[in-house]
């Protein structure tokens, strides 16, 4: 039996924290949440007490510390293979890992121009060509996955791939980044889940302000 303790940052802004949190919650995997807000220019000096990288999220399981969102999700998948955090089919699993890794390391223009901010009123944001290129690639990924799986999630059932793309789904909605027909049903499936609703309800009630993310 695991003893998961998940350290996260502000729910309104912390896209990296959102990923393991929504996966654990969606899959009914027990964990204790430890929210340590960042409202300092460079995070929070209190992160030093639990995070080797001085960043969130961090998962503690007894004496083990795992940092980085994708590493956390991989560890949880190893601990709970019965929860289907990766697709069962080997080919689909490789595909899911590939697009998760692409999200983990890619799309810098979109990240910088459109920070996750669930409190922000929905409005169209004018973006440059680099951001548009990131948007086009993400829409292509979603289209290919959903056409192959039949939805409602990227590989049929909710997997780590959906957790990795969850913050981008939020960004697409907040900044009205795409009118492609693939987006609305995928957004509805993601945002309609109990896990998403719980996170968002708590995010919009937060009072911390991070100026750099209030574009």
C-alpha cells in the first residue's frame, strides 16, 4: 500500500502540478495533498524543505522522493498497473508516451505566451506565428489520437497522455486558441470530469497573484 503525499503549487497557475494531481484524482488513487503556493518572483524558498529541484510538483512515498511531473506519473503507473494510466496495447502505449514526452519538453512559445490561469475571463488572445505553430501541432496530435481511439479521451480511457495535456486544454479554452472541431468535445470530456471540476473550483477561489502569469 502506497503512502503518497503530493506537493503542489497554486492551482490557478501551476500547470505542472495539475498533471499528476488530475491523474491521481481521476483514477481514484489515494494521496494527501500538500499545497505550497508560489507568490515570490522565483517560486517559494519553502520548496527547499521537500523539493530537490526547488520546483513543484513533488511526490513522496515513504522515504522516496520523486520530482518532475512525468516521472511522478510513471512511478504512479508502476505502483498501480491496474488503474490503466497507460494504454494496455503496446503500440498505443508507445504512442501515448511519445506525445506525453513531446508535451513535457516542447511547445515553449505557447507556454510563454499563454500561462495557465483558470481565473482569467475567457477572451481571444492574439498570438504570433510560433504560438500558432504550437497550436497546430497540438490540434494535429489530438485529432490523430481521437480519430484512432474514438474518444472521449486521447486513447479512449483517461491516461497519462490526457493528464499531460490537461493544462493546455485549459489554455486553449481561456485564450480561445482554436476553433477546430476536435477541441470542443475533447475539452468537454476533460473539463466535465469530477477531477477537473474539483481542481478548477479550488483554483478560482485562490487569492494569490503571480504577476508574470497575469498577461
